[in-house]
């Protein structure tokens, strides 16, 4: 089976991890700061805080922005459940803004209309979370302007988007957001096995994120509420978590990040092959707005009405031909847990229609020419 995504682990990666494993620190060692510096450099941002997963990064990002009971967070339904679950961890309520029919990220026209209505009923969100689906950046300048007008904070879920850029600047540089979050799960573009990073330009947010990652503890006398008892002294000043990443994972991340530019280029080369080879099929190919350069985590195609089979049949037939196509995402609010919270089908019709038609084709840096030809041939057999 040719999977829809796959990690690339080289001997250099293995050596980097083994060297760290035999060193003095296997957690909270120097590799974490090195990994954070690499991310900060790549993203052209001042602060990067590495944690155990993107889910953890989202959770502490929301906490750092004081999201709590009585507050509202809005996000896209076309995301992994973690984006909104992390708001529920904070005791906040969530709602979903429908997606754009061409880019599959949060539709900012819909967002603006919802904000106008919410301003009248004083039900504005405290935090809005755009999800850079498939690696494609949301229009952050416009979103940032809406944030200024309506007074909400912005956390970018860029789990799919490392290596991408928006108006020439790297995703993660937080020019139009408070915090940006990346995932380093193996199916994503770069991996640390499990891992996440939050980036920010705000030094106070960086301090809070760092404390929340490790139990809410500080060793900085300026942050302490009481008097130091001596050199061993630390204080817990908020309720944090153990969301630390290990030095082993960070060593893998540093090694992987050295290949990021190659990965992005390889993904775009494969995108161009698909774009040409699938152009005559009854599918909608991924649109790339020119204000951004996608990280291209995914290559989503949507079956048009005139396709000879529906998505369920196409999925089964492609899987039978050895193509590990996937379907993502099930609109979050359709999950039974969210139904229990009162969400109903019909909330976001564009996301629901997208979900009914969507197939993610194999897309990863080391997808070979031969494998890609197999995918293309199978697509023609099933949909031609
Ligand atoms: C993968 C993913 C997450 C969660 O990432 P983890 O590192 O597995 O916690 C969150 N949001 C999106 C959009 C993702 O794709």
C-alpha cells in the first residue's frame, strides 16, 4: 500500500538520536534549545517553545491567552479534533466557521458576517484559530485586521504548514497572530516522533508558554511571588502540565529540519505532476492562492458530480489497487462527542459537502516517480 503520508528517517537522523541518547541529558538537555532556535530561525520569529505534541502546544497557547470558562473560541471544522478539544480542556466553549469552497481553510467572509452578528449580541470569540489546512495559509493579513476590529486573539494551527510562506514571510512568524503552532507527528512534514512547537513574538507569552509546559514552575526571581529560600528554590505560580519534549526527540527534529527546504521543493514537484496528470479527470484539484506558498502536507482532490463513482466507491477501489488514500477531515462538530455538546449536521454546509467528496492522495517528500505513476494510473482506472 502506498500511504497518503510517510516520514523520512535517514542514517543521519538515527546517528543524531543515538548520540543524544548516550549523552548526559535525555530530556531537557541542550538539543531542545537547539531545536527551538532552528524553528525560530526558519520562521523568522523571536520565540519558539517545543512541547510534547501540537495538541499540548494548542492547549498551553489557549491558556496563555487566558481562555477559560465563559469564553468562546472559533475555529474551522475542517481540522483534527485536537484544535477544538484543546479549548474544551480550558473549559471554554467552541464554535465553527465554515470553510472556503476553493481553499478549504476558514472562509473569512463567513467569519466577518458571524463577527458582525456576534458583536450585536455580545457573543464575540476571545480566540479565533485558523487552520492552515493541507499546508495552505489562511489570509492572515485580513484575519489580523478582523482581530483588531473585533478584539479577539489569533492562534494559527499550522500543524500542516511548516516550510510554507504567506506573502513572502514564513508561516510561524506571527506577523498577524499571537501564537502559531506546528505538529511534528510522523505523518506531518517534519517529525520528532511526537512533538509540537508554539512560536510567538511576544516575550510575555513565551514566558507563560514555557512555564505552562512544565507544571507552571519558574526559577526566575522576577516572576516569583515569595522570597527565595536558596539556590535550590523554585516556585509554582500557575497550574501547568508536563508537556515537555525529550532531548532525543529534539535531536531528531534538528536533524530533520536541515532537510525542510528539500522536503517543500519535493512536495511541490509531486504536486505539479499530479496537477498535470489528473487535469482531465472529473475531480477538483487543489487551488493554490498566489498570496501564499503551501507547505503541502496534503494533496486533496474533490470528486465532481460527473465522476463515474462516488467517494465511498472510489476510496474502496483505490485502496484495492494499493493506493492508501485517506479522507480528512470529518467536520469536527459531527463527532458524537460534539453532538452531545449540541452541535448538529448542517452547521457548515461547505465543509460537509467537501467531506462527502474528498480524497487525500499520497503526498510525501520520498514518494517515488514510480509510486506516483501507480497512483495516477489507479486514479484514471477508477475515475477516468
Ligand atoms: C496533527 C494535527 C494536530 C495535532 O497534532 P499532534 O502533534 O498529533 O498533537 C492538530 N491540528 C491539526 C490540524 C493536525 O493536523
